[in-house]
C-alpha cells in the first residue's frame, strides 16, 4: 500500500488526536508545533517545583481517550460505533482508584473527581454538583426547595437533548444545509434551539439554580444567555461519564498521546512555526501542497490539517487569492468567544484551611449582567466570577511538599474590547488574589504565596495565535452551530482540513476529540482509504 503524507499544524489535543488517526489510516504524518512543547492551549508551565496546566483541566468521556490509545498502525476504527452500548453503562472505578480502559492505563492514569464542581454563590453558600441524582436533589432542597420538582422535569428534558443531540448526532458532520435541515424539526421539538438560560429558567425559579444548571457552557466559551439549549447535554455528558483528572495534569495526557503518535510512526517537530500553507492552482482547483515554515523550510504533503485557530488559519496562513468562501470579511464577521485571564500561583499549606475542592466555581454578585458585559459590551467589569482549580488536592506531585499549586481562571472580554492589559493585568491579578484572601476562600493567601504569574488575552492572541485573543475559538451560538460553524473540510482549498475547538462540533476536550474523528472520516472519504482500514481491519 502506498503511504501518503499529511501535515498537522499545531499539537493541541485535537491536533494530536487527528494525527494519531491519520497515522493509523496509513498517512505518514508530521505535526509541526510553533511552541517548544506540545499541547497548544494545554501547555504546561513549570516553575520553582510547581507544575501548572495552563489550559484545560476537566476531562470527561474516557471512552474517547481509550479509543485513541487502542488504535494501531493501519487500523483506524473509524467505522466502529461511536457510542457502543458498554460505554453507556457505569464506568466503574478499579481497585486502584483509577478509571479509563485497559489501553489508556498503559499510557496515563486517570482518576475520578468528586464532586464534579463545588459552586460557590456570592452569599457564601455552595452547591456540590455530581452525578448522583438523589444527592443533587438534596442540594436543591437545601438551597431552593421550590425547585426540586422543576429539577426532575429539567433532568428529563436534558436527557432527551443528550440522547438526540449527543448520542445520535454528536458525530454528524454538517457539511451541507440539507444535513442541518434534516435534524432541525427534532431539535425544535426538544426545545434545543432556544437559548440555554431561557430553557433553564422554565424549570427553575431560584437564581441560584438557574446559575448552577446553565454555567457549564462557559467552560467551552459559550454565553449561557446565547448558547442554544442543545448545550444542556453537557449536564448529561458529565452525569453519564463523570469528571476525571490525569495524574500529573492534563500535560501528562498530552505527553501520553504524543508517545502513542510516535509509536505509530508519526513525527513531532517543535519550534516549527508555519508561515503559510502552500496552495497550488491545478486547473480550476486550489490544492494544498504542504507548508512553508517561518525558517523558510518547505514541507510537502498530500494534505494539510490545521489545528490552529480557525480565523488565524485563513487570515494568516492561506493567501486570499485562494479563498472565495472564507474571505477576510466572512472570517472577521464571525463572533469570537470571550477570552480569559488565568492566574497561576503556589502557596504554603496551612492546617484548618477551608474545605475547597479540586474544581471550584466562584460566582460573583451578578450573573446575566456580567455575561453581557463580557460577551456583548466587551468591558472589564468591577465584579467577576472565576473557576478555581486546585489539582494538588488530588495530586500532590504538582507542587513541592507542603504546598498547593493552583490557578484561577476569570472570563474576560477578548481583545476586540478596549482593555489595556499591559496596564490593567497586574492590578486585576492583585484584585482577584485579594478577593480569595479577604473573602476567606484561602485566608492569608498573600502572605503564603511563594509563586505567582498570569496570562491575559494578549497571551492567547500573541503566543497561541488566537484571533482577537479568543479563549475558545468561534463562539458557540445558534448562528455558529452545526452547518453554520466553520467546516472541518475547507470549502476553498482541496486537501485542507481543520480540526479543534473552532470547527464542528465545538469546544471542550471531548468535542475536540470528536472533531478529530470527524475530520479523519472526511479525509478517509476524500482519499478513498481502503475500507478495511476504515472498518478497523488489517489492510
């Protein structure tokens, strides 16, 4: 069998997952990464004995991870059921306290996290959120007894959306309007088209419960006030497969995926920034022929997959002469997700510290108005909400003995707003750290802190190459969902494909792994890969 060549631009989780699949499909695959280590947004910062995951920290759907580690050379498993019955059953924790399948355990240790999140409200009360329906019901009864019955009805509505929107349609590639209109009646019937916050508000009277059951799209860059209610399926995705953590951090998962890729014969090149995607005119077609690196080196290939930001891919890497669909005006017209300020800090442990959890959501005094400030007005408000991540509660190896490693992530406007982060960044970081100290989340934090650094939207724009400093690619809203989201197969350039959070199906670690499989399927179809390989049989 003649092996063809593929280049994947970027080594985010979606890029590595796609590269693994391409290697298993029979392509000689090279990943070119501009940074000095793999991971993209899942980059790792190591300072003074602390290890900080700089990006995603919430893992779910271990089945997706297991499938990648089960792949073999020339055995792609693209035709295997996406959700075989066994993955819908409980995912038991082994006697060693670990989850994940047998192939995953050869590469990385994944453990369950409970509760999934501790959600703090501005009045100091909190809600521990997990998969146990009786536990959730008891939490609601404690904080908002008037919403217990509403939760039962929401639970069933979310289940229906999950079963249709995720289990049945999750891997559907919407490459045409017809594919979109074919499922629209079902989504309308389920109420999945209306804004998520509107759906949640029909079932819950309490502001607290409306926040608890609508905040999750923020973890994938969505505004709960605008994201379609199909994102209620996140509730059931987490409920079905749980929340997990890779021991050693998400960076350990990235390293494991790279190891798998290289075992399959793939090549990873670091410090290899791409200057442009090379496109040749062949008759009436514009065809991807490889890439030119910033160093001037030319790398030829039969196809190119970009795991770079969608807007950056077209605006910076593909000459406009080759773009009739993704023209500059079209690309810039798409709404970008919000950005983030992330503060990484290490501090000394102290007996009697408050009982924080691995994942903590700390909500501010405003919800709807703050979301509008961030997403629509694009202003940095005086108040804020944050996600406080303390992995050393699960994995002490992430910090020197006697210390915690933590980061706190604050949704902020992208760089289309007017905030001067060079002036504001340090002051805002002081304000957030002072809040955690003064409000008693981590008393004495200022005195106990031994390390601090932070990134602002400028990091996402200048280092990660995200257009407008977006944190999650194109914003997930109805007009940018399914067919209306950037396509995984370029409409402009034959042999150019996209993968990752900016494409279908969307953002979040599970979705970018799904994106990798969807993109690999389109490549297999276009390049007429031996059907035996696609079905997971030796060629």
